[in-house]
């Protein structure tokens, strides 16, 4: 069994007296704006849990869901000018 080095490792002493290594899962991070890096208002879930959500809960129903609302407004203003 190969475990990725990016997972957190914790040494645990079992009731039998052996020292074993437990590998912790990574916690999901917030979705961020592609332009400014601000946090987006989306659920902080793993990919496995996001697949179970309906499409409208995964991302906003507007153009450019990967941008925050401020950056999206700036983009449209610049495009019109």
C-alpha cells in the first residue's frame, strides 16, 4: 500500500502497545476567484460530496461562475467600453 506524502501523518500508539502511523485526509479548501483570489460563496465540500449536490448548488447561475461578482462586473464594463 502506497500513501501519498502530501497526506498528514500521525503516530498513534495502539492499545496493544504497537506504534502505527495513521494518515489523515485532506480537508477541502474554499473556491476562489480566478482574477482576485477572493473566496466564493460555494459549499466547502470534497469532490465526492459535490457530485451528489444538484447543479444549482455547485455554482451560481450567472455568466463566469469562476469569478467573484465584483470582478465579473469589471469584466463586463471593460468589454462594453
